[in-house]
C-alpha cells in the first residue's frame, strides 16, 4: 500500500516529523540507511527544542532517559570567562534541557515515532528520487543490494549530512561560510566534582587564534564529548593524525586542558569537514527538506537539532493540512518561517567568527541585564521570538552592543 508520507532518515528531524504525522492519523514510512543505535555528533540541545519534543509527544521519553541536565553555556578565552544561565532569558518557555548521547537520543526518538504508528525501516538507502506533485517516488536499496520503488503522497528528506535530495536534484548552493572542520571524541572525563558545572556546555576560544574553538559537553555517566573546530589548513598544522591534532590543540586550550588532565578516550577520534551547506530551495513538487538536509550553519551555538526540530514541526503542520485537502503555500507556510530563525543564528555565527560576538560575550553583557537576557534567549534557541530585538534585527542590535563594548 502506498504510504501517505515517506521520510528519508531517522535522525531527530525525521523521527519528530514521523511522530507528528503518525499521530495525526497518516501512514508514514521512514527509510533509514543505518542501524540504530549509531553514533552521531551534536550532543548539546537547546531549551527551545523541548517545546517541539513536547509537541511530538516525545518529551517524556527524553526526560526519563537519564540524560545530563543542561541549563546554560560558559564561554572561556584564556582567563576571561562568561556564563549564560538559560533560565535568565527574556523569552517565555523552557530554560533547561539536556546534553545527550546521540546514539541513545536518536534511537529513543525513532522508537517513539514507531510507538505512534510510524514504520521505521533500517538498512535502507535512498538512491534516486522522481519529484511529482501528486505521487513522488524513491528508489531504495537494501543491504543485499536489492532495489525497489517506493511511492508516497509526499516525501520529506531528513537525511542530514547525507543531503540526499540536495545531491540527487541538484539543489546545492554555496554557503556564506568558509570551509571548516572538526575533530572530536568522547572521553571518560574523571573531572573531580565541583571543578566544573556539568550542567553547562563549555565553549573555549583558542587564546592564540580566535578562529579555533573547542567544546566540552559533559554527558551522563562521567562521559564528556570534546571537540575542536577550525579551518582545515590551521587544524592540520597541529599534527599528521586526528589524534595528534586533537591532543595538541587541547593542550593550548587552558582551562579545558586542566579539566581533562585525567581523561581517558573511549572512542576513536572522529572528523567531519565541509559541513556548512545550503540549498537553492527547501521545497519542490511533492517534497520538502528538513534539518541538515536543507541547511547547516555551524556547530558553535548548538543550533542544529533545534533547527531540525523546528523544520519538522513546520513541515508536518503544513503537510497535515495538505493531506487533509487544504491548500498549502510551502514558501510562506514552511520555508519563510523556518528561515527567520535560521537567519538569526546565521547572524550570531557570523558575529562569532568576525570577532564581534566574542567581544560582546567577554565584555560581560551582564552589566546591562536586559541585554544579556535577550542574548541569552537566542543562545537558548529562541531564535524565532520576534519580540526580541536581537531576533528582529540581530545585525543592528549586536552592532550596537559591540560599539558600547568599546
Ligand atoms: P541527522 O541527525 O544527520 O540524521 C540524518 C539521518 O539520515 C541519519 O540517521 C542518516 O543515517 C540518514 N541517511 C543519510 N543518508 C541517507 C540515505 N541515502 N537513505 C536513508 N537514510 C539516510 N547540533 C546540536 O543541536 N548541538 C550540538 O552540540 C551540535 N554539535 C555539532 C558538532 C559538529 C562538529 C557538527 C558538524 C554538527 C553539530 N550539530 C549539533 C549539528 C547536529 O548534529 C545536526 O544538526 C543534527 O543531527 C541534524 O539532525 P537531522 O535530523 O537533520 O539529521
């Protein structure tokens, strides 16, 4: 039987969309290339994401999973440090969230979608797509090499960095960000209690080069996700292998190196490069692109999963109306509202790398409490909150604060 919706990929965007659509009574098939649990990078959630997990009926699964609690972010450069407590944000809504092992998080979202009636098939790779406004179809290959055609009334591409439709339909378009890469791993951190607040992600700027930065994300059970980001030409000067690069770079990080002095690596050092990506259009005849399958900016403000869930929420609501026979304008009902928040994050990411946001952060915006609350709001993921001037016109307001910082 032809399902109403086929979704490519069971990452956060795919599973949340599947849960929402199945809940609304539609038949949903999710085609996932991997087998779960599988490793994925991107462990630090933002509080705004909790709203969309709740909307999809998946919040309880996340709350009960025992993930590390998260209430903010600490930024550090040499001896300079500033912390942001998300509960002190200007927007209404969740002020706390979690730092999650993505193998467990993604698996529990996929299971939640199945519980709601979605069919999730693993080991299924989508290799071709024929767009059609009424009945788009996909070619799917299983692990024995058998190919079959799957038709649906609509296709959602949530294939993340797989970027299936962007590649197959020639939708890729240049991003405004230069090529950057990241090397990362998980460690048993062995940080003594009280030396660092595990409820906060630590973002450290390399004291000698503000284009290089590190994350330290405490996870449950004494683990930490650690990684470093920079341009490939800079990272590669630190060693011939990823292990050498990560070790040499962390040695320069200051506090983070001290915190990790007794750390033991528990997985191989991974690498991901050239991840910033964009498409010419997020929708077409019979399809829409969610999460990273559409666009990815940069890891610095942990916005990836939040944007992925927002895209799943917007697309599912438009699609439910369309499948119920209502007219939907995908541009004004999906692409434009999604891009409002993406543009907010884009301004913050640009400000981070041009140095203006680093200047604001380390100049302690706490001195102007209301300003800090509004910036905190965006850092907590409330990038669609038009009441916040730092969302309505981020460039103008960040510039203003930067000038005040001297
Ligand atoms: P994904 O999570 O990538 O899921 C896509 C799924 O599609 C995968 O399971 C994949 O196997 C499947 N797939 C791919 N191709 C095919 C195919 N052909 N057929 C079938 N299935 C397919 N975000 C945060 O929120 N917090 C962070 O701290 C954070 N840190 C990051 C650090 C780095 C270095 C990077 C690069 C990214 C980081 N991100 C972070 C981003 C985050 O990982 C992504 O934004 C998020 O996973 C996107 O979710 P998604 O559902 O769109 O895609």
